[in-house]
C-alpha cells in the first residue's frame, strides 16, 4: 500500500503547536505596539518569537492576519462574563448591570486593549477589516450580552416592553461618555475600580429610571 506523503505545512503546524503560536502573537503584538503596523517587519516578529519566517507564514498568511489574531486575543479581556444571571427583580438587574458595566470598563481600560484600539484606528483606512474585527470580537459581543440580559428582565416584568437595543445603547453611552476617547488620546488615566463602579452604577440608575416598571 502506498504511503501518503505528509504535508510539510501541516508538519510545521504540528511541531509549532500552541506555545509557538502564542510566542508569535506575543512578539507580533509587542512589535506592532512599538513600531506601528507599517513599521513592524515580519523579520523582527520572527526574531522576537524565535521562529523562522517560514514557520511564521505557515501560521499566518500575512501581517494583517497576525494583527487580526492579536485583536481577537486581546479583546477577550474587554468582554464581561457572558453568562449573566437572569434578573428576577429590579435589585437583581441593578446589581448585574453594575457588575457588567464595571467589568467592561476595567477590561477596555487594560493598557493592552487600549493599544489594540490604537492599532485598529491607525490601520482602519488601509484595512477596514481590522476595525471590523475589533468591533465584532469585542464591542458587539458585549452589546449582544446586555441586550439578552435586558430582554430577560422584560420577560420577568422588571423592565418595560419594547426594543432592548436602544436601552443597551443608552446604557453604554452613559457608561462611557467621552472616557474612551480621552483614554485613547492619553489625556487622562484609566479609572480606578471605585471610579469604574461609580460610572457603572450611574449608568444603571439612568437606565432603570427610564425603563424599569414601577415598583
């Protein structure tokens, strides 16, 4: 019986494994952050990751693929826990929304996540898909989670009936204000835990004031 020849690319993938991929992504992110996307070379990324350029291109087609993978990996830090408890009362909903908002603020304010935002903004004109990756992997995931939470609250009579999407938009608008812009411009420091909790509590109070069913 004729033996099948092993695919060289697959051999490299199997030999590289997850640890090597992690090294490449770590090296790519550091290089992008330090040099900018245009200034980052695949040679420097490969050197930092201690792999050959052949291995690099076996794992990723090009620099854009590396940047997209870096964005997906780091935006996991900006996601609040997605298994949110079903709110049975106004108090339950208030507690969950405040915890959710605090987690979102703390996640996005992570220096590495802010660096991802800056990279995506800088590269968005040349490659809109990079910004879309950030939007889909981070922001839209959180948005879908809170819409689901608000719909559950509606089904239990905690919130008024209606489209939950505008309610979610109001919550995020109140939560952030111009904070993210000012953080990206480096004109303010990231909020402390107490400050994040205060912002989340204020956003929760505004949403409940407008949309909660009377007690």
